[in-house]
C-alpha cells in the first residue's frame, strides 16, 4: 500500500475516537432542534410549515433567529435557551473535534495506533539507539513497513523515522497496551534492539503471549544467555554485539582483502575482494570453473567501470578484473596462492 493511501486510512481510523465523542453531543443537539421545531410548529403565533419550524429551531441554536419574538411562554424560553445551548455545547464540541483532528501529534499513541492498524506483515522495532537506528536504516532500504517503540522522546533518531514515514510509539516496553498500539497481532516480526537485556526479553515474552508464532530477533549483551534463551524459549535469533563483531575483527586483522565475515551453522564465511594480478593462475579460468573447483560464491565481477552481481559462469577471468568472493578462510588462502598475492598480515 502506498504511503498516501495508508495515511488516508490512518486518518479514518484516527477520527473514529473524536467522532464517537462528538456524535452523542451532535445527536443531543439535533434532538433539541427536532423537539424545538415541533414546539414552533404547534405554538407559534402564526402557522408554520414543519420544515420552516425545524429551520427556526436550528437557526436559534446557531444564534441567528429568523422569526419575530413569539408570544407563547415556552417559545420565549426556547428563544433564550437555544442560542446559549448552541454556544456552550455545539460550538464547544465542534472546536474540540477540530482541535483533535487537525492539531494531531504524530508521536501520540492514538496516531501511532491508527497508522499501525493500516499495516500487516510489518516489523516492530524496539529501541532506536545506535543499533536500532542502523537496523531501521536497513529496513527502510529493504522497503519494509516498520513501527518503532522508543522510550526516549528526546532521541535524535526519531527525526529520521518521521522523515521516512515510520510511526514511533513513545513509551516503555513494559507499558500496558503498547504492543496493541503497534498492532503486534498483524506483525511478521519483532526486533528487540535496546541495550537493556531484561527489557528486550520482557517485551519478547509479552509479544509471544499475544502471537505465539511471531518471529523474534533479540539483541543481548550476554551471548551465553542469548544462546540459552534461543534454545529454550523458541526465539528465532538472539545476538550479542560481541558475537557479531568478533569474527569481523579477527578476520580483518589477518587479511586486508576481507570486507566482512559471519557464521552460518557454526561455519565461518568471509566476503573478500580480490584484484586479479598479472601472471595469476586465475587468468583464463571461467567463473564456473572457479566456483566448481573451490566451492565458493562469486558475488560480484568487475571489469573496468562495470560491476556484475553473480556473473554468468562462462565469463573468462582476465588480468585487472576484481572478484568479490564468499568462501571459507582456508579457501581464500588458496585463492591468494593462485593469484600470487600472499595475504597481508
């Protein structure tokens, strides 16, 4: 759903609350107009049509009488009471409704709930600190619909969320009803990214109670605890910052060609960029042969100014080409040997 359509739907949902408050008042005012019209229809000095009588009562409610002062005592009371009623009740209700509708706060729980109700299969992000902000950047780049929960209303990253149309629910994760405000029942995943392990865990448990099959990604400082939680509580992924950064620091220190590294099923993989040197044994080899022989993935292939992701297997490697490979560290060492460029310490 496009952003404009979502905001229109959110407006409709958002206005239901003031409408529910305003409609009883409006109904009362219309009831007064109807019975006042009946009084003018039967009691006024000269005969009035029913529509004219109703209009007379309505005009009085707005403070604009359209007929001369009546002789009947009940109508005299209406001439005094209806303008006051219109001023105090109707105008007050209208002003309150208008203020609620047009002076909305996009950080208010009501507006966040309205926006969240227009979403399904969205991601709920808990925490908008340094890690949460980077996660949000990636989610926005991936085109995901996101709702954020953040406890600090002074958080500077809220501006980024607002600029990208991401609703931000201000509040503590322990606040009652906060998961309903972000429509957790329709969400596809929850990312807990604050620096408070206990807060992350509590929100994950509360979300799991509401939606047992919700996918949960948990950030925790204690990796041993994260692993135990992942195994015993059916948390899909539980990461610590140390676990994520350690492989990159270790592998980057051993080889300057390495761009990134990560574990998959306890298997360490690296992403490395390899320039093909003159006289390299890789020259004349096809991409397909390289993949088959060394059991690796060629992520990109660059020749001159052009870069190709996952190049065709029949591309022949030439001197000066730059290959980005995904492989194990031992495989990378063999590629360096073939390329006649020893890994730099």
